[in-house]
C-alpha cells in the first residue's frame, strides 16, 4: 500500500508498506524525500523473471517551476525481500506557457497520476491542465476556472528502467480530440488504467462543451504488441455513460478475457449518485469491444460514491463509500462469474468516525482492503482482510 504523509515540517512525502506474510505484519519504506510537497501516489507491480519490482508514481510540486510534475520511483526486491528505491525520475512534460493567452505566463500542472503494468511494460497517465484562469486576488469570491485539460501517457518497455526523455519526447495524448467536438476545449480528468491479455485500457471523465457541466465516461484500448489504439488517437474515445445524466470518477479493470469499467453517476437530474458498471467480453478477439448496458451496482436511496473495483480471474469485487444508513460505511458486492451475476450488498467497513480514500485489491478469491480513517484523532492508514465467502 502507498500513501502520502505529512512530516513535522508540514511537507508530504510518499511512503509504502509491504507485507510478505499475507497481511499479518507490514514493513514501511520511504519512497520520496525531496522536501517538496508530494501527493496522490499510485503503485503497481511487475516481475522480471527473477525479482519482484514495485513501481510508484506521484505528483510533486517544484518551486522553481511553480507547478506540479509527475515523478516515478521503483524498487527491485533483493534476495532478502528488502526494497531499496532508486532515485525518482521526473517523467512528465509541460508546455512553458498555459492559460488563455501568453500574457498570463501560467505553468501547466501535471496531476493525478495513475499506473499499471503488463509483463515488462509500465504505463503511466496523468492529467495536464493547459487552459485555465487562476483566482483573481483583486476580486473576492473569484475562483479557479478550468477550460481544458488532457490525459497524457508515457510507457516503459523495460520494467521502468527507461522512460521517454521528457525534454525530448512528447507523451501520448489519450483524451484528444476532445471527445469528438473538433478543436473545442474540454476538461479531461481522473484517468484509470488497467491491462489484461495483451491489451491496455484507459477510462477517464470528460466534460464535452455541448454538455456544459455534465461529465461523461470515455474509454480507449491499446493493443500492446502493435501499439495500435482503438479508437485511434485521432478520433474520440468510446462514450460509456451517455444514458447517465452526470458521470465521474471511473475505474477500469481487466481480468482474463474481460474488461470492466465502473463510475459514479446520477441517472436523474439532482438525484443521488450510484455506482454503475459496464462489462465487455472477448478481449482476446480484439476491439471494438461490445459493452453491456450499464448496471446499477449500488442501487440504494443514499449517496454512493468513490467506487473501487478489483478483479482476480472471474472473481469481481466492487466497493463504494455510502451514506444511505447515516453512518460512514464502505459497502461491497461481488461476483464469481465475471460480473454476470452479483451477490447481495455486504458491509465491508463500518467506522464511528471518518472513512476515506478506500483501496481494494484481490489475489485469488482473497480481498485486501485499505483506507484512511481519523479513528484515533488524525488520519492513519488501516488494513483489513474481510472474511467474505464468494
């Protein structure tokens, strides 16, 4: 598990906890140590034939540039099981000037990184804000306004040893051409990545200009061997949530021959949000993939938010934070047949205080759960392995 933690000087650094005995005990490692703000970490694993490799990405504020960039760190497990992280790399790239006109002279912040691996390939994506207006300090109540952001991606094919030089090469732009609306601006945010069966998948939320403030969920796949995208980068992504009024915070997962996309959405103007799922089979046959109709997984009277999905073979776990009972809960539904049929809703976490930033992962038919909680007065990271019968 990876997280950001503030030190005595009020600066966040990135930490990682690792268990080699199924969660009975954990050892903590410090990943970043720069003295700058470091946040929003994500991690992935790979195996190079002899050793496990841990890959971590995060956003870091660089005072000299007055912006955040995306940093990558990795550690190769030694024969004793220890992890020693290599020096972090800045793998993002930004145009020198952003904003509506050159006189603004604004930086292009790189934020919200995410990461996945497939065999020796490491994929990293993030949000790049390219057209925005900051708050005007001379006008009380003035707010930040974002007009355009893109989903960018870089790939390593050698377990993270090398990435494209950010000073020489540009990353792939996954979210263009602005969801099919020509050269109009749109805000692309919250990317989620997965890989399975020789394919890479990305889902993100985008707010097309025609919808104003109603974000939708879009999807694109990549055949890793040929590096061919579907739909192509020159065309719009596949829209998965047209029937839902407003959709955000997608999560994508691959398992065997299937790919799954979940998101938080409302199916009525002003209604409570629910967690929706669409599933596509036949990944080995290649795109275009045929997705099922959206399934309302949470389907209750309260607000359901921040959905998470974990897949291991045909075992599917979907969790979400929920307020339907009036107390902080994380609820769960699972499936043993690849998402065709889901069991009843179960309570995964119940807290007397605060639950946030839930993370789940699965190995075999075992579910592992992490979250932050202020149970003891300040936010700490908790771990739980539920006794769930699939």
